[in-house]
């Protein structure tokens, strides 16, 4: 039975978007951000320049979209593999290391995305904020479980501690990954573990 035209158009639009994003990932992953152009992405994808602008208004939104899909998958994977039988500190380092490993494996793409973190348009900033809120909520749940097991002092506010942990995570990202160009996820995870041990837990 023939599919409705609307359905075919939606499928075609989704396929074109996926092709654009895959081409963008390739270029952002192999070139400096400033060297990547919308025209270059169009050439890589084998489509017209105007087609890209139907999906993305500018290069920054294209970068955000290219990274956002990967980030969502990474978050789901990291949370699904949290070792429930380990102490909270090990759980937090496990989650963070999954992100560090992705960032260092996709070095150029990740540095481009993180370097522009505060310059995205509202649509993408809203998604980033929603992601951070979900992350903090999950950390709060793990912290409360750690408090129930006597690993974390009960007087600690779980929500405040979760936000402080997120700050430590971004501190390591900013100083080790963005500033120093560190490519070793184990070293980054060790530094994060030391920070939270000395300052938070």
C-alpha cells in the first residue's frame, strides 16, 4: 500500500537531516571550526546549499545539532551502565569518564561544541539546560542512595551537592580538555575523583 505523501515527505526530510548531520560531524571532526563552511557541508553531503538552510539557519546551529544527538545517546548509555553495587564516588566517576572518553575520541568536534557552549541560540540553550537539569536530578538520586548507605554525610543537601559536582566536572573539562588539550580520559577522571574527594564528599 502506498504511503501518504505527508509521511514520505517526513521520512525524506528526516533522512536529509541525518545526511547533513553526518557530513557536518565528519567535517567538524577533521577540521578546525573556523575552516568548516556550510558550503563544505553541502558538498560533503552531495546536496544543494539551499537544502541545508532549510534545516539549519547557520553553522553554529549545525554544530549544536550535530553534537546534540550524540550527547543524548551518550547520556542514555552512561546512565544505563551505572554500576549499582559501587559507591557513589565510583558511580559518578564512571558516568563522567564515559563523557570524557567520547570527548577525547571525538576531539575536534567536542572542542568546537564545548568552546561555543554559551553562544548557541535559544533553542539549543534550552536543550542544554534541560540536559543539565536531568543530569543534576539523576546525580541527586544517586547521592541520596549513597546517603542511605552511609557513604555521604546525611546533612549534605543532595541537590546542592549534585550542582557542585557538575561544577567540578566542568572545571576539569575547561582546564584539562579545552585549555590543555588533554586526550587521556583516565587522567581526567582521576583528577575529577581527586577534586570531589578533597572538596565535596
